[in-house]
């Protein structure tokens, strides 16, 4: 994978189109930069026009000639995601779609549509976006990548299929300040289970979907509202002399999305460019299908 950076090198994916959610900061912005540097034209999805413009300016200042299209959508709202997905299905033909946007929100926070905010942003948004794009696809090969999280950390946070909105506060954690992280971790397991369910439906379509952990990355906005114990843990990551930066976080998802050696690889999960096994509770096809069906109900799509 040769990138065109400030120095200017060859562009390996010239003319290809990519869609990246949450491209306005952190790992997502680094992913946009990396794909643009490979010559891809990138659709950046964000929730604020100002944040999108500022992020695009930063990308263009580092990647000469970066081709960017800015799409505003609040990914916590199913209505917004459906409109975005329909727009993108009509006007783009992406060879790469990376779902990267996520939040760690208060477990009591609900969207105006009634969904718990973390669930809506982290799981329902990629569910609607990728299902819609896959169903509208015309047979052209494409790679979908869902940015997940560390399978070893997520082992302790199985999805409760009877409590997708994470309202069982005490079960999430004894420590109230850790509950937002526990709810977040469940949604990252939902990401993995969604990858497996979607992958089964994509066999022989030319589209593949895989999960990718970016690593534990400092200087991002993910834990900006952390407090108590979670704040302490986040501060330790920020102060670690060996901490990784967003550029390093972009490496694995971008590799999964573009490495020619992964042509046809479908329904896998990667950490540090290695195929890994995710927790047992993410692997059961019955549990994955139950999540698929309950998600369909929540967003009003056919199962
Ligand atoms: N950082 C880590 O150590 C780490 C570890 C494991 C996995 N990850 C995963 O890596 C991905 C990126 O995380 P990050 O650390 O780079 O976090 P981040 O800096 O907070 O970036 C998240 C992005 O998502 C966007 N976003 C959030 N809610 C949105 C909404 N409702 N509509 C549209 N966009 C929305 C944010 O936009 P705004 O700028 O508007 O907030 C931002 O661009 C996530 O999937 C996360 O789970 C991160």
C-alpha cells in the first residue's frame, strides 16, 4: 500500500471511491487521510457542517489534491441514517465503506426516536447503512469494514439480547462511572456479530465485510465525557509513553479495506493485521441472527 503523503508518491487506488463515517476527528480522520493519500475519492460522513469543513481542510493540507465529498448526517438517528444510505446508494459506487463513528454515552441518554444513544450510534447506524448499501449494490466488488474494538477486552461484555438498550445498570457494572463503557463495549460486540450475520448474506455477491480493531489509541474524542474510574483509565492511556496515535489506529482498518491479499476474505475480524478469533458469545449464529432480527425491528427494516 503506497500512500501519497506530503512528499507525494504514487497513488495506488486512483479513481476508487470510499465512504468513511466519523471522519471529523480521531481515527476516522486518519482513515480519510490515508485513503485520500492512496488516491481514493472519499465521502466523509459527520454530524456538523463546520466539523466536516474543518476536518476536510486539515486533510487537504496534508494530502495534496485530496478528493473529498462531505455528507452531513446524525448517525444516532435512524431517519437520518436511512436518508444518508438512500442518498449514497443513488449517488456513489464505493469500493470501500468503513463504519468508524462511535460514542461512549450516558446509559440514560436516549435519542428523540427513543433509542439508547450508544446503541443507536454504534450499532443501529452501521446496521442500516451497510444493509442498505449492500442491498442496493450492483455486483461491483466492494469491501465493507466495521471498526470494532479489542476482542480480549470485549470478552467480559456479552450482548444481552433482552436488553439492547442497556438499561440493566447494575448488571453493566457495579461502578456507575464504568457503565457507559460497559454499554459501549456491548455495542462493539454487536459490531462483530453484525459482521458475521452480514457476511453470511454477502457470500457470492462480490461484497465482503470484516471487522477491524484499531488498537488502544490516544488523542481521540471517544472518552471525552469519561468520569470517575473510566477517566482514570483513559488518563493512563494518554500518559503512557508508548501510546499510539490516530495514524496508527487507522492502519489496521485501512489495511483490511485495501490490501490486495484480502480479496474475497469475508466475515473475519482483524487485530494488528492478523485474523483473530472473537469471544465465544459473538460466534453463535443463533445469537447473531437474533440480534439481526431485533435490530431490524428497531429500525423498521424487514428481517
Ligand atoms: N480510541 C481508541 O482507543 C479505540 C479503541 C478501540 C476501538 N475504537 C473505535 O475506533 C472508532 C473511532 O474512535 P475514536 O477513538 O477515533 O473516537 P472519536 O475521536 O470520538 O471519533 C468518533 C467520530 O464519530 C463521530 N460521531 C459520533 N457520533 C456521531 C453521530 N451521531 N453522527 C455522526 N458522527 C458521529 C464523531 O463526530 P464528532 O466530531 O461530531 O464528535 C467523530 O468523528 C470507534 O468505532 C471506536 O469504537 C477506538
